[in-house]
């Protein structure tokens, strides 16, 4: 596989969403990403520029995690 194709497949497209904690189902999986703890707050959703910066930061952290090979289960599609 060419380098260009590998780079295209290694991209992560993050999104930011507010969620009601009462509707989150606990799972046995955990993902420690210390770089994302302070990135998204309630104030992030007030301005578009803040949202874009938060997305860029999340993308950077997730791509580094993917390329390092840690938590492979997180980046594989679900099999039903």
C-alpha cells in the first residue's frame, strides 16, 4: 500500500456532542486520554471557533493514540 493511501486511512474525523449522562450505558472498556480532559467544556459550544479548536485538539490526540498502537479495540468497527 502506498504512503498516500496509508495516510488517508489513518485519518480520524472527530465530532463533539453534548450528552445527557443519564443516558450513557456503562461498558467494560475504558480509554485514558489525559489530553482531552480540559478540551471540551460547556463554553466550547458557544462559539464556532472554540468548537473548531476543540475538534483539532481531539483529532491530534486520537490520531497519535491510533498510530502508537494502543487500544486497538477502540479503533476497530463493531461486529454484530
